[in-house]
């Protein structure tokens, strides 16, 4: 969370709100190696923290609003996508972590844009432009994938120290391989 709050602004692309998500890179590490229940609870907890950190402006109001839920749903959907793909990847490769972080962040971005758009239309007059948010969140997801490759060099060696299973049986082992 410290990197997300402190370093994200320094890595923004010019004046656009395109920046990587360090938190999603860490959640990607969990989604690559942990059991599905641990991944889901981690995504919910981290998504809740991100919802509490995110502030959205409201039209014709001096107050901003914090909405609990969109990041949680986005992180859960992103982690589900990662868990669907992780069995067919080489998990110890830094490029794999970048790829999974990118596609997971992309799936989460789609969910967040949908939730915020529906909320802006139905409930709150949020300052929200559908197409601008779609493009900036898509480019931020791609940027997250690039940063995920760089962070993988530090995060992947930490996986066994965090109690994550990194040794998986090979495809050709077991009783089915003898047939």
C-alpha cells in the first residue's frame, strides 16, 4: 500500500491518470501460488483497502465520495482470471507475472468501469466519463503488466518465504503419464 500511495504519482504518464498498480502486482503473486480461498480473501481485503483509499469527486458538491465495493469486485474478478490461466503458465518466469498482472488488472478494470458507470447513471452524479475512464484504466492495466515484470525479480524469490507453494508436479508425472 505504501508503494501504491507514495510511488504511483511519480510513475504517472505526464498529466494523464495512467499509472501502474503495485498492489495488484502483489495480489498477482498471491493469485499465482496460493489456494483459491486464500486468493479470494486476499483480493477482498486488498480491494477493500483500495476502495477506502480511492476518492471520487461528485458533481456540484464540495465533498468527495468513497465507494466500497468496486475495487473489491475488480480484484476478485482479476484474481479469478489469473487462477484460470495460472495452471498453463511457467510460474517462475518474470514475464509470466507481468502477463498475469496485466490480464488480471484488465479484467478488474472492466468490472470497475462497469460498476462506476452504473453508479454514476443511477445513484450519484459522479464526475465520470465512460470512454476516458475505459482508456486510462486499460492503459494503466498494461502499465501494471510492465511493472509486474520488473517487480517479479523481487517478488518471486519471496514466494517460498511467504509460505506459498512454488514446487508443482510436472505435467508428465503421476499415474496418467505411464499410459
